[in-house]
C-alpha cells in the first residue's frame, strides 16, 4: 500500500526512506531528504525524480506540501547531473526552522499545543 512517505519510485528515492535510499545518500550519490527540502525552501530549486528527471520528485512535493511550504515546480529541475550540491548549504538554525515549521503547521491542523515539545 502506498503512503505519503513513499513516492512513485521506491528504492533509491530519498523520500522512500528505505535501507537502499539511505545507503545511496551515504555514498553521496543523491541528496538526503533534508537536503532536498533545503534546496526548495532556501533556494527555490525543485529536485527532479531520479527515475524520470523530466518530472519533479513526488516524494519531495508531498513532504513540502505537508509542511506548508510552496511545493510546485519553479524553473528548471535540479538533477544528479546539474550541481545539486550547490543548493544544500544551510545552517543548523535554518534546518531546525524547516523541521519546526512542520510541527507548527500540523499543530494548527489538529489544534495541538506543542509548546512543550522541541526537536
């Protein structure tokens, strides 16, 4: 069964969250899911599907949308061959802000008080 955490291409996709995808990310062949979120939030760059580089990564789009960020493609897609490592530089604070926004977004959706929680 497909879930929000799985995109249309299982296996190596950073958003499939599998052993294979983790291994590929550790080799440095693909950006991590956090790198892809930074790419979009900080640099407004859209990661391409690694199985079909003419389309945006569905896993990334779903994750961005779930966090309340702009998720639609703008401009050309970033691929394995287009210098993706230029768009992943972020401070710990910027990464924390991206993570916190998901919790704030979900707390409003479900009327939860998350003031006691912090990553």
